[in-house]
C-alpha cells in the first residue's frame, strides 16, 4: 500500500526540523506496510504538539482532553475490536497529565499502540519541564533547573507487566520503521517511547545529542526476559534503543468477559436493543 493514502491536504503548524515529522512519515510507512485501511484505523490523542498528529493523518480520530487519550482509546478498541487503535501524544500528555491512565492501561493490556513523542519538554506551551526532563534542565519556569528525578516510562511499564515495550530515536528511520511495524502488529498494549528533539524549546537534546547518547540494545538481548529488559531500561547514558520486551497475554477486550470467539462486538449489538439489553444483563 502507498503511504500517501494517509496524507491530508492543508498546512502543518510544527516548526521546521521538528522530530514530529520523521515520526509522522514512519508511522504512515509502517501502517501502509501492514495494509491498514484508513477506515479501520483510529488515532486518539490529547493536547500538545505531538497530540496534533491525527490532524495530519487520514483516518478516524478523536482529539480530546489533555492526558485523557488512553481511556478513550481503550474504550474504542474494546467496543469495536476490529479497529486498529493508536494512541498518540507527548511526554507531558502521556506521562504527566495522563500518568495515572498510563499505569492502568499497562495493567489492562488493551490491544492498542501507545506512541509517546518524548522531547523531554512541554513544547506546545513553550518550554516548561516535563516528567522526562533531566535534573538540572533549566527552563523559564524551572529557572534553577529541574529538581525531581526524571520519570522512567520503560521501567514503569515493564514493572507493571507491559506486553510490548520499545524505545527508538526518531533520527534512525530504519529502526523506527521496524519497531513501529512490530508494535502496531502486537496483540496487546504496545508502548513505543520515541525520542525526539524539540528544535525550539529544548536546546540540549538535539539530533546530535540523541545520536551520541543512544545505543542499540546488544545483539544478545533477549526480549522475552522481563528482568533483563528492566535492567536495560534502568540504563540511562547511553540510553538503549530497540525492542526491550514482548510477550503474548490476554488482551483487555477478551478479559472484559462477553467476547466469545464468534460473538459480535459491542458496537454491532448497539443496533439491536434486545441484544444490547442481553449484553448489559451480564453486568447486573
Ligand atoms: C488540564 C490541562 N493542563 C494543562 C494544559 C496546558 N498544556 C497544553 S499542552 C501541555 C504540555 C504538552 O507537552 P507534551 O505533552 O510533552 O507535548 P509536546 O507539545 O511537547 O509535543 C500543557 C501543559 C492543558 N491544556 N490542560
Ligand atoms: Mg513534549
């Protein structure tokens, strides 16, 4: 399939050179490679520069409140498991304002791809510290530098039982494409932390900085070994990139109860009030 199937006409308000651009292109390539029809695809986001991604993408989308994309995406997917659901946002949106939802999405294991554009800063609101900004990071608000230890999304996800955990640098198109294909294909919750520069509000973490401070996971890394993955996730400089962990376990819409193998999804039953009532009876 041609990735241009996801193109939409119109202007883009991201800064020239923003890391969001290569991510957007890699995402289109990965979805095209997986032959994903735009009508079977839903992008869900909150607020931020990264959260604008669905505006630049031809698919169904839901752009809601800051930090609230994951519960919406989980519900969409559970009601209609035939859809491919991607949840997209920034480090502030997903690990800060939406941090609570992040924890519980990992535990539920919904079949959705969670893409976090991690530029270590609040880009949209012009440069305040985010949960992943390092100690000492100076901003117009944190004038003496960030005091708190940075949030480690991979270690958190792994310790809560995440079924797919990866990190990539958006300057490595080949690795990003490969990892996105695997993440989107994954039958369960898949976290991809995408390291990206913010060319306007983060002058420390540039393309060059990421290139010099990231390293691919070693050849002998075993992605079925959660403990090994967790130890790797605790390494920060250089910061390992690649697929840390993957396993297959029961997904949320099956665990939810009513879905027998050949049963109609919730959205189809909605059209028949009798069937919907019978479904709801199970929860009394
Ligand atoms: C409840 C709420 N709190 C704060 C804001 C202001 N706000 C909008 S975007 C944002 C941070 C965005 O940062 P991030 O998610 O990292 O996205 P980026 O712009 O860096 O891609 C903040 C604090 C808001 N819109 N709603
Ligand atoms: Mg950000």
